[in-house]
């Protein structure tokens, strides 16, 4: 579960935070406990981003389908 700060983050802010997490973990100077905490945060953010992308894709598909239906309706009215 995301905390309040993470759940209110925009897609772009979530991606930036994920990049920060990767850099911190690649640095190799973290303890195991710190690494695990960042890994958990990163997986939650990645899931949130995935869900946001899926939601955007569904909206685009819906809008495209509606536009196509409107175009077909206009053609049949002519």
C-alpha cells in the first residue's frame, strides 16, 4: 500500500522517484535494510505507474472508439 505522499504523486513524479531509487541502490553504499526499504518503495511505485498507464491506455482506446463511431455515424447519415 502506498502512503499518502506516494498515492498523491503524479506519474512523472513517481517516475522521477523511481529513478532516484535506482541510483541509490546502484550506488552500493546502502545497508541491506535500507536496500529492502527502497526496493519495497520502488515496487509499489512501479505498480502505481503501471496502473496509471493502463488507465490512460483504456481512456485513449475509449476516445478513439467513440471518434470512430461518430465518424461512421456521420458517413451513414450522408
